C-alpha cells in the first residue's frame, strides 16, 4: 500500500511540476535606444517588436511571453548596463537587441560571459559584431551596414554618373561599416572618394563641416541618422546647399523622412540602399506594412515601418517561430532553440533570410531613390533588388578579411582589392 502511495505521490508531483513549468512565463528582454539622438529609431524598433508579439498573441512555445524593456542611448556602456540588468536582475531567458552598431559589438562580448542566455540582434549593423570573434549565443537576422550598401556604389557610378564623392559620417562602427560597403563597390567600379569627414554621434552644430564640403565632387555621401541627420539637413538647407546627395541607409530611413520641418525635402531624388523599399509591391511586404499600421494609431507610428521596426520584427518572429517549433524547450543550455535559429530560413517581409556559419544574416538588399508620394510623404522607391548578399559581399573570404576591419580610412579606395 505504501509503495502504491509513493508511486501516486511521485506521479502527482511530476504532473504538478509539468503544469508549473508550462505555466512559467517566457521572459524576453528587449534593448532599444530610447534615449539620445537615436530615440526615434528605438521607438520604432519597439513598435516592430510589438507588431510581431501581437501576431503571436504574446505566446511562444505554449508559454506566455513577459517583456522587459531596457533603455539605451546608443553607447556601448549603456547597452551593457541595460543588458546586465535584464540578465542578472530580471533573469530573462532571451534578449532581443541592441539597435546601434557599437552597442552590438559590446553586447556580443557580454554574451560570451552569459552562456545561459540567447541573444538575438535587434538592428545593430557593425561588421565586427559577427565577423570578428563571434559569440556562439549571439544571432543576427539583419544584414550588416556593408551588406546594406550592396548595389549602391555601382548604381551611382553607372546610372547617376557620379565619379567623385566626399563622405560625411558619424564617427562610430556602424557608419564605418556603411562607408566600407559603399566604398568597396564604388571604388571597384572606378569611382574616387576624395575626402571623408567624421562627426561625433549627437552632433548639434554642423556649420564647420558644411563649410568644408568640397565643391569639386559629383556628390556627397551622408552617413547620418536620427537627430544628427535632421540637424544636418536643417543647417545644410539654411546654408543653401545644392550638391547631389547619396544616402546612407539610416539617412533616408522613415525615421528621417517623416521628421518635422521642410529640410527633409532636400533628400528628394537621393539614391540610397538598405534592407527594404517602402514602395515594394510584394504581397508579404504589403501585409507586414498593414499589420504595423493596424497595430498603432496613425499619430503613434510612421506611415510605413522603418528599417528598425523591420529588424526587430524579424528578430522577434525568428525567436517565436523556433520556440513554437520546439515547444518552448530551453533546456540543455538552449540547445534546441539555438539549433533551430541556426537552421531557420526566415520568410521575412523583406525577403528570405538565412544565417551563415557566424550566425549572420544572408539576405536581400534594395537600391532606392527618395520620392514624394501623392499623400505628400517622402518614401524610398524601389530601383533594384540585390539578392543573396553575404557578409563578404560576394568576395573571396580571405581577400575580404585582408582588407581590414572598417574604420575611418578603411577600406582604401582602389579599383582592385
């Protein structure tokens, strides 16, 4: 009788434990720039995450999702502080983020000290995050800044006729990576970059930079974003600037094109490139745009999701999809979860995404031009689609690695690498 009782008790405890485990919430931390010059970008990144969360009804793998948001200001220190709080105090299972380039490098390094947590990038795009000493528990479903430049150098050289260019960029890792990707293609096509100007993130006064811009180039490449982009455009317009412009990815993103004031209209006709095109007529893209629009009142969102929203949407969708596939099993150091992420072919709204051996996205890039729509809003009009862009930009990996890590003067502009 005692034996039967013990067996019944054991079964009962097992069932109770199973019910308790099933009832445990899945704790997900989200890092976004909700302070500083990139605040608007971070806010739309959160909207993209929430769009995905709504589509999955705040459930994944049979567990309710509890979301804890960590605010950063685009600096590496702020990102690590926020991540430490999420991991060490809030005890999250998964982190989605960060948003900005140098934050990504810092979080990659922090991830190595927290092997029990899986990190999925939000939208940060510095090349080093996954290309240099990657972390086994850090996954990136967005392309990096160089990949986001694919197609642009050839387009402005061959189609726009720009042979000489000067660049202006924020002095940090993501914009180094953006200029790197642009320069590789533009210079190999035969173009020349005559000068490179770098400004601190959060610059308010661009007067000296605008005054120093050369008159003897065909165009100016602008690698700015958020408040920096808006400040530059306002001051450039006041100074009577009339040069041809080329846009870095976040220079012409919806976060800038939908900013207040008239200065943004200087960007009309500007060629650029990035992971999406507002006017793309693909049904999956259009369905995603509608889902984003339906999720928020018009006065609390952009007319169309920014690339930050799309990055966070894709990261969350990847996580939730795999969690459903494995029944929420995060045992054995997230072994099934990480294997699922590694093998996933994400049918994303901006094109299919797979991961390489460094858990870095291979995806689709879009060459665009800024146009003014019938509704009066500026948008990125599709010019060309560039499929299957990998992190070495189609180059031999050894040759690509030999070029060096993106920096103020890397790569050197030359016709053959």
